[in-house]
C-alpha cells in the first residue's frame, strides 16, 4: 500500500510518536504540522501532558479513522507512591519508560517535583509484597472509576481540569473501564518500591487505578511517572521522536517510517473485490453479498481491498438486506 494519495502527493499512514513530557496530544499535532507542512493530522486518543510514550498519529486520509478504531487497548509503565494523597493523584519527579509502573511506597522524598497539591499523608501505611499481590486481582476485568478532577472529561460542557484549576470540585459520573492484566514485576520492601505492568482498555486512568489500590491497602497512593508502552497495537519500539521525524523529513525518508492505514484494522478479515466491484464500491454503490467471495458467516465488519490489492476502506455486511455497506473510505 502506498503512503501517498493517487492525487496531490499527500502522505497517508500511521506515524507512531514517542510523546515527550510536558506536551499535550494536541501539542504533538501542532508541532508535527510544522515539521510535515500539512494540517491533515489526527491522533488515536489523548495522553496526559506529564506522561510519555506511544501516541499514534493519523496522517492524511488515515485521520478519517479517528472514530472507528477497533483496537483501543493500551499498555503502561508508571511509578507511584503509597502513603500520600494529592489533588491530581500524581506527583512528578522520577523518569521511567513501559504500562509498567515503578511503585514507591511511603513518604515523599524532597527530590520529587510536586505537580499535585498534597492533601494528606499516611505515615502508618506499610505495604508488603504479599498484601499487594493479594489485592491486585480485585482490579482486573470491568471496574468502576471516578474520573479525577484534573482530567479532560466534560461535565455540563466544561472540562474538569478547567474547573479544577479554578479550585472547583463538581459531581461527575463514574465510568466502567476494563483492566486486562496487572503484573507485579519487582518489589523492594526495604525501599518500599515495586514495578507494575498494566494492560487496559480505553478511558482508563492509571493514576486513579493506583490511588484506588492505595486506598484498598489502607491509605492512598500517587503516581510519580507514566509511560505508555503500547497503544492500538503499536509498541514503543516503533515510535519516533520529533528529532527523528525532522531528520527523516530533511532527507526524504519519512514515508519509510509511516505504517499503512489498514494496520489499524488488522483484527478485521480482509475482503478482495474484482475490478468491477471495486469501481462500484468507490462510487458508493452497495454490493450484493451473494456475489462476494471470502465472506465469513460470523464476521460482519471487513477491510476491503481492490483488484490490485489497494486498501479501499471498511465495510459492513448487512445480512438482513444481503448488501455490503461502505463503512469508511480511505
């Protein structure tokens, strides 16, 4: 699949970025627009400014996929501290890189750069490896979270973080999120530190998860660092920095780093059309399911390819009407 449109020479595809700290997801888009000299960019989901790691950027026609992504799983590495509570559920200082979390238990050290406002400490809280391992299974599967005030969730048309910055606290609805796995990779009881790897679904707040774990262990917890190591199936190893993107643009090799748009839909079965069917599909005409090959009885959504293997878009098999309806064209 070519990373350029047939007309206009505009790049298309997925540019996996390693988001630096202190950048919002929109900041990343803004900086890339300057480097790439194009405006048609989108991303697959926000990542907090203090966090680093995987941010898939949708370039050119790929930006049309923003609202139909089938894989919205995430993986993170975070550092947290038990025995302390802040208004943002985090405290920033140490730097780390997977959802792997280095967890620090006990009081804060004076080397940490505090972003959140300290609310309370819990000097009596002491976490053991056995206690931590025992409660982690309670946070697997579908769990309920209360979005933190410092978040991009909207309540009555206002972003929560905008209200929080004014010192306001409002009622906000809980949400159900899914945690696939939490792995305790290391634990040092003397230092009261541990390392966690967390795999989760869309909309999960890791700092809230860690705070909830801390409360379950008789105190509280704050996150001290966070790196997203995978998103939408793309690992951190495939990500580029701004400097690498700028260098690739300068030497004309950036297209070699763009992943094909259809990689977003790798979980869908592929449907190959003949030349006549391809023309009809591209003209918005619904196709007769009875004339299509490779339809699967238990699958309704497909990635569609033309006669020469060109990725055309997604489609839905309407079994009631026996028609293939266009999902989104690329």
